[in-house]
C-alpha cells in the first residue's frame, strides 16, 4: 500500500481531526466526572476508617483521638489508621 498517496494522507488527517474534535467536545464532561471521582475517594476512605476505628474495640480515648486525626487529615489519617493504628494502639 502506498502511504504517500494524497488520498490516504487526506483520510488520515481527516480522521485525526474528527477524533480531536470528539475529544474536545467530551473533555469537559470527562473532567467533571474525574474530579467528582477524585473528590469522593478521600471521603469514602475517611468514612470507612472512622467506622473501622469505632468497631475496633479500643479504649474510647484512643478511638476519639484517631477520629480527630482522620477528620483533620482526610486521606492521611485513615491511611495511618489502617497501616499503624489498628495493630499498635
């Protein structure tokens, strides 16, 4: 197949332009969905961490301290709880 043909070049450029136009049309909607998804992740991790902390059976002072840590640091707090707090406190 001869890729230097003007017809093939025209079709390839036209297909790329149509693809870029489609991406440009749907990019704002995809960006909103991605931002919504990324904003929900820390909330879910925090809720799961708090619920796990409450049901852990530790003393009430320890639970209160960990809940405060998780609320003040919504992503780091629960990750610290799951990595270190469940076993060591």
